[in-house]
């Protein structure tokens, strides 16, 4: 299962000191310490676990940033993978400035570490020479899910964004195709919007994957389920636990 790729933007506000612990954040439907945990299944067969976490607040080149983590660990006959992404995304503008991707597929390890420069609309990759074109308000793969939780979405609308940090992989297309009730981990049912996000040539949201993303149709915009067609079958990633963990203050890092 390949790395998940997607991107877009937003502009919201938060004021706080670097390296401090935050509770609920005005203007955002998430908070530092929030952890969403998912099961990954192929039909009725459990393949592994996925998670999304707002880990902490850090700084990147003097800019206060959320640190988002997005992980997926799977195991199936003849295939094992681990994908963990970390995104440093501004607390005041929800713009990405650093993105790390650690992949292990059948024992083969790959690391992709990026520095993203919104002011110059460029990005660099560790161990690669030179820079490549980015966009004015970039977002990376992990930050994209948190961005979607901040924008208004209406049934039947299709939006296109030129906000993925790799310029040549734009636009990102998001179609709101349906509304459906879904059961949450506590047993309560909530209305969800079903989105069809499309980006790139490979991965969970490539056109051939026909991916669908369920978001609660309320202020929280919680990702409840993802379903995608992959080479070995249709995979469903379903929310099984959500909560807020206590985050201890850390010293800021550049």
C-alpha cells in the first residue's frame, strides 16, 4: 500500500507560545493531543491499524506549527508495510513548512524528507540537489485531512485546489457525492458527507483507486472511514477509537 498523497489550504488564527501545550483551539475543530485510531480491513480480514494525531506544537524557521502524524501499518500474505508521515503546519495559517515520510514495504525502507518554503514557492528534498516549484499556500499529505476539517462542504459540489506542495501534482479535486449515516465508536450514529478526493498517479487517492472519504457533517468534521480500490482488493479504513491525550510541553525545535 503506497504513501497517501493529497493537498490544499486554509487561513485561520491561533496565538500561543512555541512549545506549549494547547487544549481546544478557537477556529479549529481539532486540538493538540487529539488521536483518531482506525482499523484497516480487506473485506472482513483485518490488515492492520491506522491513526491520525495532533502531536504537539513546534516551530519551523521561527513559525509556530502543529505537528500532525498520520500512520498506517498493514500485514497481509506476501505483503507488509508501514507508512508514517509527519507534517509541520502553521498554527496561524495552516500552511505546511516541513514534511517527513517514512515508508517500509516488504522490508524495503524509504525516507522522503522535505522542507517547504511558501514565501519563495519552492521545496527541497533531503539528499536531492536543488529545489523544485511549490505553491503560495502549500499543504502536504498529512495536513490535507486537517484542512478538510476546516472548510465548508456542500452536497453536490466539486472543488479544485492548487495547493498541494508539489506544484506539478495539482489540482486536487474534491467532490461531495453523498450523505450517509455512520456509526461512531460509541455506538451513536451521525450524518456524514462522502467525498471523492483525487490526486496524483499512484496511491490511495489516485483516480484508479476510486477512493471515498466519510467526514462527519458537523463542526468536528471527523474522518470516519476511507475506502479505496487497491491492486489486491478494496481496503476499508474505519474509525474505532477517538480521544485526547495529555501532551507535555516540549522545547521548540527549528
